[in-house]
C-alpha cells in the first residue's frame, strides 16, 4: 500500500454521461490531494467511457477499470480489489461531494484512530433538498447501538457518506452481495458492528442526487421488492444474533402481507421484540 494515498475513492459508472463530469470534478478538485479515484466502468453503452478516459489523461490519480455489466455491487467489489489507499470511500457517479469532504473525513479518522468516519449528506431533489443526519460535532462512538443510531441505519443504511479503514474491511472480509438491490444496508450493518470506533464529521457533505432515471426509480419490479424485504430481514436477524441493543420498533422487517387486487391491505412487520400490523403497509394500527 502506498504511504502517499490516504483515500481510495471507488466510483461505479454505468450510463451516467449526463452527470459524470460533475461527479469527477468534485473528486479531482478535493483539497486532499493524496487520493486515488478508481472508476469502474460497468459495461456502459453511452459515452461514459470516453468521459472517463478524458479525465484519466488529465489526472494520473484516476484509474479506469472496465468490466461487463454486472451491477453496482460487483463494480464496487472490483474497485476494492485494487485499492492502495489507507481508507476507502464510495461515490455513486450521479452524486458529488464537497471539496473538503475527504480531507475532513480522513483527518478525523486519523486523529481519533477510527475504522470509520461518517459525514452528513444532502438529499438533492430537483424540487427540494434535505440534510439527513444533522451531525453537529466531531464525536467518537464505540458501542454498536450508538453507531447504529447516529448513522440512522434503520433508514439511511448508505455507504457513500463514510470512509472505511482498508485493513479493517480486509480483516472482516466484507464485500457487497452481488446482484442484490439495497446492498448498502447489509454492508453498513456489518461494518458498523465490527468496527472498533466511528467518528462523526460535521460541516462537510455528500450530495445524493435523486436521479429520476436511476435503477432505484425505474426498477420497481418484483425482484427489487423481494430484495428490499430480504435485506431488511437479514439486517434484523444480524441485530438479533449479535444482541445489538437498538430500541424496539426502530428497525422493522416485513413478515407477511395480505393483498387484494394487487394492493397491500395490511402487513405484519417484526422488530427486535415486537410485531406491528400496518394498514396499507404504512399506517401502524396495532402492536403485539
């Protein structure tokens, strides 16, 4: 591992030519210069590959890998195989980060000897934007339940607003599940639990762009729905197996549901200790 590379940033790329330059500009202009930017072209059919090559010619820190389309998880795993940095970060290619993002996360992680540093993020929607975590101070957390709560794992189980110590991820052999939607949830739950220390980093942001043409928006199919339920069940099982003391009801997973004419009439969701009955899948009407 090179002593000069502080953070390896992995960027999966698939047909995002409209947004790719914005993403790459935010990375090549980081105030922390000792980074590498690993772009994994996951079988793009637009001109994303040409954009990557143009940027790579101008900046030697950019590494371009090409593979047949295998999905977001596979692309991230490919990037993780070649990282040389002390820490690893993930950026989706239609998103961007503040220019001091990796400098602040790395400095906080090193200063506090943490396996993970987490920043706030902004949900950038064409009609509005919302700050999600509202982090206000640099603070270190060691208990699993505290890390789950501060990162809002029950709802915001994302990987891209964090950096991870490379040796830590290797030590627990953590990878993304290939072919699985909502793959962040399982990765986040496990990394937070096994990490020794996590530090919160205020006043720098990851900008999550709500792309109306993204996979998440346009693949509302049966398989995606099944994966959403499965991942939440897996995370809940992980919480139970490891006795992570999160408040009952904070993290729920669907247990069963009743449909009429294709519409969910009611569903039963389980938590660490209780079950909840939801009307139309959204309105909680009973707990037992």
